[in-house]
């Protein structure tokens, strides 16, 4: 029997995983918490990005959906990949209007991930759950 074990390179774990990084990233994620400079801003972000959802798919596509301030529907599609060192997930939208973005991975578990994303010029730590 062959056992594949992936050692962790992320600040907040996991220390050891039996699943590949890609397998753990592929999921439907929902915003659980948001922090700016260590301050909990979850309510502000859940209001601004109402019903935030990102689908990261096995075929390297992604879809982000939410309702800005619960006013209208926003949807972005594109492709994703890990950076060569696997410390970031890079997102490239199908339409060039928003440009590419990247998330620094702090924790990558099967049912929970923590990332840092730059939003409106600020580094925001997002805790996502499935």
C-alpha cells in the first residue's frame, strides 16, 4: 500500500495531511470570519460581500459569487493555480476587468482554509469554511 503524506508549509497548519494541497483547496468555500490588522471585521465583510461563496474546481476553474451590500448579484469566473512554491493561490478572471489576484495561504485544511487577500489596498485575513 502506498501512503502519500504532505508536510505542511503553512503558518497555521495543518502540520501533516494525508491529502494533497490541491485536494484540500478544491471545495465550495464560504466566508466565516474576516480580520483587518488583527481586528475582527467579520460583520462588515459579510455585509459588503453578502453570501460570499467561492467554488474552486478540479479542472482549475473557479467561480466567486456574492451580493455586494445585498443589492445586486456579482459573479466572477476564471482559472486558478498554485504559485510554484505552493504558498499562494493565484486567480485569473476570464474577463480582464479585475485583473489577477492572489491569496497567501495561512491554513489549508479539507474543511477550513485561512488566506490573506488584498482588498481595497488592505491585507485582509479571511477564514473560509465549507
